[in-house]
């Protein structure tokens, strides 16, 4: 009888452990899928980055040049940077741009995104083809003077990284209509007049979208750094990466 009880107890323990193991596997598998969902767009296919189209930024690989006409592009804008200089969409032309949204007084995800983007700044500091552009979503507070102080505090170089401010409605318009910047937030409130996004975007020299990443995750930013090399080879095949 005691032997049967021991066997039953062992079986019960094994069942509990097995169920726990399966639950953990499913949990981490699900977590991995969610993390990957923000970076799978940028996974190279035959050493080529995708283009993006539609309001949901659907990734696609054009069969020919004619199919690129559907690709999402940066819309026209005019803002000022931390030096008080006018910056518009023409500053994206013939350059590889990394775009993010932030505000100087943010104590949430922004500091981590800025830290991660500083790795991009360091990796391409001497590469004139690559630039970073960050739009302030609290432009009423983030004047050029305030952004200049912020840049100095964070080690942001104006020659490499433009911090933009301007008309609030125009910034929100480009954030939501061009970049869909807050479409992937868990809690959506269409009445809340605020954009807060952890996404960063890779823009090609022709102003087309070429990658979407999670700026809050270092692994995703490492992927971005490698994808910039792919885009550089595409832009100038003679560089060889």
C-alpha cells in the first residue's frame, strides 16, 4: 500500500512539473513572438531590406522598380532643430535616416531609447550618409534652446542627430499619419492628444520606409545597426558594406 502511495505521489509530482514546464514554454514562446513582431519587418531577405506600404506599414519586397511606387514615404514638413535651423523633408534625401519620437522631460521609455540610439550615433559617427532625426512630441515645452541643453546633457551631436520641434499639430500629424507612431500601443485612446512610441524607423535615401524597430530593446537596435549596412550597400554597391 505504501509503495502504491509513493508511486502515486511521484506521478503527481511529475505531472505538476510537466504542466509547469509546458506553461513556461508557451509563455516564453508567446513573449518572443511579441518581441519579434516589431523587428521581423527588418529581417533581411536575400540581403535586401523590405519596403513598406499602406496605413499599417505592410512590409513587401518589390519585384521591380515600378512596384516601389506604392512604398510609404516621408511626407513634407518644416520644423526647427536644436540649433534653431530649419529642417524639412529634403534633409532626408540622399541620406539614410533613423527616426524616433521623444520629449525631453520623459522619464519613461525615452531615456532608454536615447541610450540605444547613441549606439547608432557612435557606430556611424564618421559616416556622413547616416543621420538620426528625433521629433519632440511636446514641442511647446521643447524649444530649440531646451533641445540644445538636452543634446548637451545626453551627448548628442548636432552634426549627426537633429532634435526637431515646431507646430504641435503638424508634428502630431506626421507622427500619426506618416509614421503611425502610436498605432502599436497596448492602450489606445483616440481622444488622448499625445504620441508616445518606442518604435524607431529606418528611412532610405529616396525617403521610403525600409525598417521598423523597437527602440526600447537593445537587440532590435543591434539589428538596425546591421540593417543600415545592408541599405548602404544597396545605395552604393561599390562600398561592399
